[in-house]
């Protein structure tokens, strides 16, 4: 939190604590992912009685962690894969500060190189933090970008990249896909594959299936809109141990009750909401936050005949998920070379998108490696559009190309996860996407697929919508909300903002 130009969005006014109200309100939060946990925290800290309902046996949603057992009986940590905690994730970091003000559960990665099919490598090590010097330095030292490429760029068409304003950027660019937009600005093909494709696929989408507005917003968040830098932190232990078990204890100390392994089937509005569950007694609440994933949200609303307006229900029904992703975790009997990066992004090496060496940063993996002398390696394939048959074998072959020493290693344990519950960010989706506010004052939505008109993405979008959902209910109850922070909501350069407005009038 070093960027002096970060924006603080003030907290809604109200009573400081629910104990001052005639009756203490009760809220139910559906979903214990980042969004739901942020919402529960925001409500509980103002004295609201909170129940959290989660269908999985663990907290954290797609950033959850649990324990599995290898064939030899060894318990090992498991999760759904690598996650980057960027420094500009202000609202997520403020949530984690509830359990450790110094964020000791996170450790920095000095670099995360990107390598393409030709062996060309980009690095983020040592980049200046100040925009636009950070983006310029990254481009000019990249092997895929030359000064002549800079001269060939269509500056007018590219202006929205350098002058993002949220939500205006969606009016400008949400109608076209990222690949078409990059072609219009004459962005070099090789640089597209090495840099932008890697970022695009972090949204679980190929560039041709990703909104150009989302790409531009992402460029603003991580490069030209923030001086926090592009290097990120990672959790130093499995997510349950490092993050969510401590946060659960923090919330339980404030009276929050957790109901795991329980699915909400419907929500019935009325003088109070009735929350119907599949294997537990119905609950009543004065307010509800729906922090379920896309498919869960659609199902709940579909089953809740009296909930919302027809238009709102159509928006929920129209939500779609991105293509599936696959995580392949390997416990090998010998180590990878000591110089291997903790995280390596790949471009042009389908179906492999990145490689993580877990013992470089995760406590449980490091303990296993110390005991066995092996290595714990994780492979990711995002936006899987080809048949799954044989996919893991192809990913393993790519690993052997990149890290030849793994070719002779014996795999003593393997886990493969495949899921398709990430939200889609396709061209045209933004205008139809439901927001935090719903037709019911006591009902709010949260999650990384929910619209919020500030520059946030991925885990930070989940955290921000969670806090915003809590604020919505707190306002309804007459209680004070919580301030939010984001990178600047508009480009940092007045000249580039002017050029972008002119370019927008020509579109």
C-alpha cells in the first residue's frame, strides 16, 4: 500500500454497532469463499449476528485448502492451485490483516518469468514501479518487443490502454475481444503470445474469448494505473492453514457460526428471508448475501420463485462460466534444479500455462521435500477447450521439455483436479452482469463474477464485492459500513485520458 494515488471509497455512514439498535439484525452469508468471508467479516465487526453456509467441508472457495493422503499413507496438503496476492489487492489484504496486521502469512516472489515456445523469456525482476516507466521498461527489455514495434503501434487505437476509466472503458471496448483489439493497435504477435496471452488466460479465457475491456482494465490495475509494482506475494502454507482457519477463529470469536457441508437450495423473501438448505433446518434472516459461484447462484435464484424482478432473474440466468481448468500436482522422488523459479508462466506451449515448484514457498511441501529429497511440482492448464483425454500426459511432456531433470523422476503421488466454476468475461457480458445491489434492500450479491464499477479483478474483485455486499446490508440496517480502496479509477495521465476520449468518439 505504497501508491499515494490509490483511491479510498468512503464508508457509508450509520450507527457504529448493532448493540445500539432496538434489535440486533441477523444475516446469512451463502458461500465461504473470499467474497463470503469478506461479507461475514464486514457484518460481524458491526455487531450483526452472522451465519455462514458453505457447501464444501472447507473455507476459501476456489482458494480453499484441505488434506489428502498419498498411496504410502502420507498426509499432504492440497488446494486448487497457485494464487498470486498482488500488492494492489487492498481489500483482500485488509481482510487478511484481521488475522495478522503484518501479513506474515504471505511471502514475496522476487520474479515470475514467462517463457514462450521459442525459449524467449520475459522477467518482472527489477522493473521500475512508476507508471508508465514500468510498462515501457518491460516492453523494451522483452525479446519479443523492439523499438520498431513501439513506432508501429497505433497510438490512437491504443489510447484506452493507457487511460482506463472504470466503468467507461466497458462502453469503449466491451463489444470486442482482446485478440481483435490487440490486432487493431498493431501489438506484435510474439509479444501477444508471451505477455498478454498469459494474462488473458489468468481469466480462464483465450484472448479471442476475453473482453477487450477486461484486458484493458487488467493492464490498468497491474501496470499503468498503479505504482505498487507487478511482483506479487504467495501464501507461505496451504491456504487452510495460512489463511482461512485463522480467519474462521477470528470470526467465531465475534459470534459467527459456520455450517459447512450444507447447500442452500432456495431463498424466500418476505418480512424476513427464509433460507432453505438441503440437509439442515431452514434459517430466517433480516439480510442475505449470496456469495455462491456462478452455477450455485443460478440454481438458488432459479429455485426461489419470489426472489427479485424478471429482469434481474434473467441477468442471473444469463451468467456463464469460463472453460474448464486443470491442475495437476506431482510429488516427485527427486528435486528439480535449484535454480528453477517458484512460478513459471508459459506461452505458446499448449496445454501447459504455468509451472509451480511448491517447496519454494509452501511450508507443507517444503517439509515433505526435506523428508524425502524429492520435489512437489504443480502444472496448470487454463481455458481447456480440447478433449480432456490425454491432457495430463501432454502437460507432463511439456514439463519435461522445460525442466529436463524431471524426465527421469518417478512420480510417487499425483492429484488431478478439473473444474469449470470460474466466471466468464466475454465481450458484451459486462452490461448484463448483475451487481452487488439487488431488487431487495436486504439481499446483496458478492463474488468475482459480480459487477462492481471500480478497477478490481480476480481475488480482489471477490473481496471488494464481499465488503460492498456487507456495506449494502449495513446501510439497510442503519449501521456504518467499511471504506474500500482501489487503484485510481481513471488513467494517471490527463493527456492520455484526453486522447482516449477522442479515440472513443471515433469508435
